[in-house]
């Protein structure tokens, strides 16, 4: 483990090497091999592996309290050896993508923006969301109801997942997590299993959220480790999709984040902007809030704190707030390419 830590610290200073030889070289081959074995299976192998791991963890804890428990030195050695092996597999299999060249540098995006630019971006997102709501619903006051099953949503996302700004070649895939109800109580919409590289979505979440979660986790699956970059790719691939329901999910997703950031800067201007939204769009937001309110519990903040620590340990200094940092990418994108619902 000490050797691994030294190597990781070195690789953090070599993003060009990681990008060229791992993220663009070795990793696509790793992902293709995992996809060959796991894509067609109708259930998540990764979820089963986690269940088995938890079983053995509980079993190990019980052994510790047994009269015939092993020596402390042996126990510590086993824990460290197992942790070291898992860390090695994690990093070789996927984790080194945390140290690649940041997406904004490859796209030549300036992540700094002023309040005027943020207001312009939010206003453009509001116009796009309103226009799509009008196309999809003849009643301004009702929420958009997506007429597809989640299985069909997964299929159409997989068939048309394109991020032409970086020319991804492997095709991602998404599965529903076997532990979706548990994920809801934990406050998570989905996750990528870094050992099997299966992108998991929580099948309990509302369909608009399911669309964005799926594209977000598929971005992770293709080697995008940064949460803000995965969020941006989720937005980008959704608005570039040919299906207007998918586009609506993308625009309203970015809209929520941009509104939140503008509200922090000037809540009065933000509230004036949001009043321009059709009531039906706001009802879609309310549905999402109501869903998560049903699963609130006293353990969720501790789980989020643990995930925040994990992100910071892997080079994402903003921790769980890095999800919000996608706003800089959205604003930069909107400055270069204005939103156009008729352009794919």
C-alpha cells in the first residue's frame, strides 16, 4: 500500500501521461473487455459482488467477537492486505481516470464567469425548457410525463450516446441497480461499479432524473471520473439527443444548477428569472423534490459525508460540491455555442 500511495502521488502530477497511455490507451481496452462479459447479463454482477462483500464483512466482524478470534496482528495484516489489493484493482481498473487532463483544458473552456454570463445562460435554459414544454404538452400548467418505460429510456440513450466534443469510441451501457430502494434511502440516483464497470441507475427515481443519472453514469463508464465533467456530459448528450423528452431532461437539469448558483449570488434576480418558467416545468421540479423527501432519514448526511471524503481523497477538492461545478462548463459551452433546439 505505501508503494501504491507513492505512485498515485506521482501520477497526480502527470496528467498528460495518464491521459495518453491510460485514459486514451489502456482504459478503452479494459472497458471493452468488461462490456463483453457483463453488458448482456440482465442483472448487475457488481451489485451481487457488493452483497457478497458485505456478507463476508459481517462474518469477519462476528469472528472477531468469537472466543476463537484470530490474533490482532494477523487480523490487522489481513485487513491491510485486502485493502491494498482492492486499492490496486480500483486504480488499475478505473480510478486512474481521476488524474487525467481536465475536460475544460482539452475543450479550451474558461471556467471563470461573471454574474451577467450566468444570467444569460440561465435565461437561455429557461427559454429552451419553455419551448420544449410547449412542444411536448399543450397545457402550460401540467408537468411533462415521459411516455417511455425506463427500459426503453435506457435503450434509446445507449443507442444515441454521443459526446462529439471528445470523440468517445466505446459505447456505454446502463443497468438498473438491484438495490434501488436502498440507494433511494442513501440519497443516490446511481453509481458506477469501478470493479465491473457497470453503470447503475436507481430504478425508483422519476424518469427525468433517470435520464440524467443514466447519462451521468455512462460518462463515468467511459473514463470521465470528475463529477462536474460527468454532469456536463450528461447535460450535453441529453440536449444533443434526437428525442425531445431527452432534450427536456437535459435543459431542465442544467437549469436547476444554474438557478442555484445565481440564487447564491443574487436571490432577487434569480427569483425574477425563475418566474419566467412555465408552471408545468416547476411542477416537474416539485415532483423530484417530493420523491427525495419521501426517503429522507437521519443516516443520509453521514453517507454523503463519507462520499464527500472519498471524492476529496481522489483529487476532487470540492468534494460533493463538485457536482455544482458543472455550471462553469455549461456557461462556457453556452458562450461558444448558443442553445439551438433545431440543431443536433
